[in-house]
C-alpha cells in the first residue's frame, strides 16, 4: 500500500509521532464523538490535544474516482481549512492529511487538526429553546454565517452539528468542522438563504435568523423569512422522503 502525506510546516518535526498515530489508529487514541460514518480519535501532541478523523473506505466506484480523478475528503478538508484560516474564519487549525492507495484503488484517508474545546454546538440551540442567551447566540451565529457569505464561502454541510461554539463573557466564537464539502465563489441571494435550510425545524429560530440576516444584508425581512422557511420545508420533505425510502429498502432486503 502506498502512503501519501502532507504536513503543515510547523509540525514537520513531529512526523514520527503523526505517523505512529495514523499507522496505529485502531489500537491507540481516545474515541470521540459520533462514530457512525467515520471514526474520530483524540491524541496528545506537544501538550496539545489533536483530532484525527479516519474516513471510511469508499465504495468501489469512488475508490477509482478518488484514486485518479477527485481529491479525497481528507485532502479537501485540509485545503479548505487552510483557506478558512486565510479568510480569518473559525475552524480547528489544520495539521496534516494522509492517504493510502494501491496502484489502481483509493483506500483509507485521515485528516488531522487541533481539537477545539467548545461549550456547545448549534444543535443544542435546536434541542433546547430555553438555552441561556439563546436568541443572542442565534443572532451572533447568523452574523457569522453572513460573513461566510460575504467572503464567498458556501458551506454545503451547514447543519446543526458542524458549528462549534465557544462562549466568553457574552462573546461568541464559531468554528466550522466537517469541511470536505465547500465552494468558494460569490453567492447570490437565493443561495445564501438556502444555506440555512438544514439548520432547524423551528419557525421561531427561522424568524430570528431572518431578522438578523435582514439587518446584516439590508434585504427585506419578509423576503428573507418566506424564502428561508420555504427552503427549510423543502429540505425536511426531501429528508423524510429519503428516510422512508431507506426503510422500505431495508424491509425488502429482509424479505
């Protein structure tokens, strides 16, 4: 198996340790977060906690595509994180990525970044509407999203678990994670508002985000709210349709 690695200059002198974390990923490190789709583990490096994400081996079609035609999720995560850092947008600092391939197929890949100690994610705002300073945090998050849009960042996975939030004396910092699906380009109005569609099912939260985005953008509140709510309903309809289809497929397979 061939190994490819790209390590930030500041961590080049730690290549031995980083190699060890990757080559012994299954037996070392502390599991962290949801392990359903990909594996996340925490390691100690230079008195810092770092996060290593192991992407699952793709299906055979994507093994060929990633081997010859497309950048891997690990490489995209690393490159997009560096781009966000350049734009002064919060994200855990990127450290390295690793890829393992055969002559004709792509196999494993890993993305390494610094671990952020967060106080909550956006998800907590959707599950606890009485969270302290809920509206203030939600408005600050909306301003953060507006700045993403102004800087030409289209975060395609802008969903509840992918924004970490730190709270410091009434000030809020936001960090994007799960970065492998992004576009960098000028965003039109509809694309900007559609970018909120995966975040919440609560109309009250849509009202607050619409209000704050109207203040930031100068667009009319009603125009923003109507589109944001419509796109939210459209996303929910597609999401539940997909879930129903998956349940039917599982039922047919069992039969």
